[in-house]
DNA sequence: GGGGTGTGGTAG
DNA sequence: ATCGCTACCACACCCC
């Protein structure tokens, strides 16, 4: 159990719980298979077959498992546990269809995989024929080189039979239908793999189907709300699709949660918490300050997503209900993001797969996400809270801490809390739980005791004097900051509750085991003391100070094939990153690229549909010469990191996700995009079209510029190298760029076609030092995607690389350049005159 | 010892 | 189908 099974190389702690879950599940299935089928062998036709089911199959996966194991083969659907696998999958059973073509290109283009891909009909028909049929005859259509063209025909499954055998099993299982009813084509009695799960009732069918239908209908009826319903469009699963990132974020609950705090902060103005000195300094303060009563309310919706969704489906109020994408299908890898307490009682847990949830609770009703409803419901809460105090720390869409200061605000706090609760409920039909204490810590723990399953009335007040006693009974897991890892460390010290810590351990023990900060924090917490700085991020989860980073992550649905795919994807990530910078008025100067690479031992397709599976993470940070909000520069930075650091380690088809993290944020000071002399910026559409009026189009200029450039590069080939830093002449050529082009021969001209650089030294007359403040110039090769126009000024040139680049690539006219790139006029004169000369000569 | 980087953990 | 995000902190390690 210990750290070994947590190997960091699988992609960090985020999915550890999932790993455990898969491990358990694997054990369970294996045991069931062993037990149930040991004496039930029908034949040996699948001897040596180790099969894995991938995606959706016409024949449902229980059937496939059953047939394969009953006929001499083995399953390896969940291979986390056997990792690194002793068993090698020999057959991947997949019918594909709706999963998007991208993911299959790999199989198609690289038939070197260690396993063969077959359709589920191979299993069924082999059994029916009593022998193992040729796998090649059952290749999913999309793997044939004609590719997508054959998709449609494939939908009528039992077509052109390679065998003179009628289509054996299959009944169509409507989506939402469960493991179909009983008749077996080979006459065997039906055995459900999962029928020992919870109740002895046979698994789902009707109920689950009904749930699916209900969800669908509800989504349809939702109308105004942005419910996420099954999209009819198919191409969207391809991460290279320009709309993919947007679509993904529109549907992602984690994106919704992750971005909520910024949204709410933009919407309201909250006051900062009144700082409270740590207890150690209390004596130093004047009595009046020390004596001021301060209380904290921790307010938190119960089963937020589910409660909100139930407003649209009151008929399910007394049923187990969960929120997830998709419908209730028994082999779904959709994640349960929220569920009501009825469902929790039956073993459904947040974050588990639909398949697992249905095993535990076959009658589970599944409702879609109503993100707009979540947002508006959340608003009601915050508006209520504002009435109590403006000192509010939003923690999430369903959760906030309120600080009450002074006798007035603190008077009758319990009464106020109850009123708040009732009022919010009357407006939203959703309940909140409220914890009250003299620190955010106590309030928070109290709130967890106020939850419906704890049998409280929804408000728990911990009298300040009782804090210490109250905490004694609290399990350590309930302390904020103690997650699975910290908990395990504490358990290794023999501690599960605060009481254990107090009695058996010293602060030194904790510091040794947990580290300096967490050690003393937990020690304090166990004694009822919140030693975090009130109002700090650790105390509330919501930073009070300036935002320090912005990140854009997509680790789902990423299946790329070509370098162009990657460039497109990077472009959409960078565009989003830039958009967020703009929205919040920031510039960034450091771009970190985090890449998820499929772990070498991980199956090509993970258990979760289009998920990232087990991954290695590669992280690299790149500091820019100056702050920017430009999508293009961000993209360049990402691309540079890819070229320099990642490309040699990770084939493109093994990318499973990536993150752009922007650091070194600065407030954008000059809001004006245009320097004084420029006319008002024209929208792109306005400038592209006519061409008749206005200054000369840049395209000519651009073409000439590039033609010229290439010629010069060719002329000078051979003398590679040292160029940066040394003195250079006007219009000298940067050969390092050419060298780079050779390093990446497979790379087609991407969106930024010119892979050459021009290093042109121009003497920018009175450019004024400010524009050239960079003391050192990074190697030019890092910017080889740019058209580098060096304007020599001392040793600095960099900013004009990108400036010129954007001018060339993003602008149509000289005025556009001037407008979009508000640099020092003198410098611009130099750049433009250089460009002109090159273009016209 | 001050700063930067990469990794890991946590919360919602 | 399915939508595995975001932001922060702490720490170890490196460099100067």
C-alpha cells in the first residue's frame, strides 16, 4: 500500500483515489470471474487471449467478458493493479463508432501494437462458430485505411458475415439499458458479473433506462438553462478541432469549479477579513482589539449540483440522484460529480465512475449539469451573505466563509444562521449547512458536522470556549489541509483523531513527519487553534492578495497525430490563456508547460473514455524577455519548450494532456493598445477585405521580405553558429534558426510558416534606452519560429523579434503593425523602414 | 541566505 | 461516448 503504489510517475496525486478504486474493482472482478466461471468452461477457443474492452461495444461488455472467460480466454479490463503488467493484452475489443476518428489514427497508422484490435462480433461469432475466427476479418472498419468513409455502413452492425452464421447475440441495448435480459445464444444460463454488488436484485434495466430517459427529457425541458446535453455533433472529440477547447471547458465541471472564484470576485466587491493576530501575539495587543468578538460562518450548500438539478426534476426528490455527463449505462466511465444523500447512503461516491455507482445503486437517477442554474443559485447565496457582512471569502460556487466582527454582527448568530438557511432555501429550494466558530478552522469543521447525514438541524455553533474540546473528537481527515497523504503519514504515527495526536504525540513528532509548516499547523488544529493567518489563502482557499498565476489545462480528449495537430492545439490553449490574461488585465512573463505523456506501461486507451490514463509528467518553465498577453507569444513559448525539451522524449501520439501555466503576472498598466499617432484600431474584418483604400497591404511586403530572407539564408549556409551577442551588421542572417529547422525535419511549416530568422541590425537612432532595457539576449534559436528582426541597440534585440513577427503574421497593413505593437516610435521607424527595404529590394 | 525551478499535495 | 480544472502553498534542490 505504502508509497510504492503511489508512484509519482503515474501522474501525480490527483487520481490516486481512482487508482485505488480501479485496483479494488479489478480485484473484485477477478475474484468473481474465478469463482463463477471456474466450473463453467464451455470451450477453449480463446486460449491465450487476454482481452481488453475499449470504449463502447455493440455487444455489452459483460457479455464479452463472460464469453471470453467461458471459452478459455482472460480479461484485463482494468490493468492498474497488475502494473507493470505481467499480462500482456493480446486483443483489444472495440467497435468504436462515436469516439472520434483521431484516437484511431494511431492504431491505423501504427499497426505495430502488441495487440490486435477486433470488433466485439469477433467474440460472439467465434463462440457461435465454435472456433476462433480470423481476427483480420473483424477489424473495426475505421482501422481500414479508407478510414472514416466506412463509418456509416458500420452502424448496421451485423453486416456482411464473414461466417455463414446468423448474427449471434445481439439485441440492441438502448443506451440506458443494462446488461440485457437473459437468453443466451449458446444456451447457458445468464450470469451477471456484478450481481453481488449491493442488493440481491438483478441489475438495473428498467430503472436505469428510465433514469436515462428522465435526464434526457429534463435537459430538453430545461430550455433557458445551459444544461449540458448530449451533443449531436460528432467531430468535437478531436482536440485539434478549433472548437474543442471551448467545448470542453463549457462542459467541464472542474473548469466550472476552478474558475468560479475568479468569476465571483469579479462580480462582487468583498471586504478583506479583519486580521486577527496569532494567539502568541495576543498579549501584545491593546485590550480593546483583543477583546473584540469575532466569529466565522462557514456556509455550504448540501449536495449542491444535485440539489440544484432536482429543482428541474422534483419527481426524483426521494430517489437516489447523481450528476454526471451521459446517461446511466453500466459500462460508462462518466464521472459522478455530485449525488444526493440517498445515493450516498447506498454507496455512491463523488468522483467514481458511473459503472461503479450503478453497481452499488442500480436505481440511481442521473441528471445532467445545469451550469447556469448552479451559477444563479450561487448568486442567491452570496447576496444573502452580503447582508450579514461584507467580509466574505468565497471558497467555491457553493461555499463561503463570512467574518462577523463586533457585538452587533455577532449577536444572535445562531438565529441569523437559521434565518439565512431558511431564506436561501425558500429562494433556491436548496439547503445550506452552516458552521459557526471563532476561527475559519472551527467554522469549517462545524459545518461538516451540520450536514444532513450528521443528523443536525443544519447549524452547528461551537462556542469559542469549547473549541478545544470540540476538536478532540474530530477525525484528522476533517482538518483542512489533511488529504490522503497527510492522513496516511499521521496514521503511521498511530493517529486518527485530534485526540490521538494530543495524547500520543508531540509537536516535534508532527513536524518531523509532516514538515515544518503542516506539522505545527496540525498540532495547533488538534488543539482547536487555527494558526493560519486569517484571511490568507491557506485559511480560506481564496487568496486575498494579487493573483499569482493563471493556467489552462486540458487533459481529456487529447489524441494527437501530427506536428500540425500539436501546433493547432497549442494555438487554442494559448488563445485561451491570452483571453484570460486580457479579461483580468494581466501580463505574463513566465510560461510553464506541463505535458502528460502516456506512461510506457499504460494501455494506449485508458479505462476512462478519452481520459489521460497513467502518465508521466514533463514540466518546463520558460521566462520571456518581457511581459506579454499575446496569444502568439505564449504559443511560441510553449512551442519552444516542446522543441527544446519535450519533443525528444514524447512522440506526439503519446501526448495525453497539457497545461499552460502563466506566472510572473503583472497588472497591465497601459490600457491603451494604440500609441498616440495611430488611428483607432479597426476590427480585423474591416481591414482584411477591400484592400482598395488605406496604406499598402502588407502581404506584398511580407512576401518580399520572406523571399529575400530565404535567399539570404541559402546564400550563407555553412557558416553556422555564434551570432548572438557578437556585433552584427545590418541584415545579417541568423543561421541558428536554419540549424534548428534541420533539427526538426519532420515538422511541416506550421501556422508560423517561416522557419527562418533574419537578424537585421538597424541602428535605431534615438530609440531611447527603455525600449531596449533587456541586458541579455537569450539564444535566438529559442525563437526560431519567429521572423526575427534584430534592431541592434547595445546588446538587446529580442523584443523586436516578436514585434516584427506579429507585424508580419498578424497584420495586413503597416498601420496595423503600428497600432498593434505600441512600441517606441523611433524603434518602429527603424523596424518598418527595414521591413520596407527588405520587401522592396 | 536569497532567488529560481520542479515536484507534490490540497481544496472545491 | 464524455468533457480528469484551477490556484495556491510547501518543500527539496540548485545556483550564485
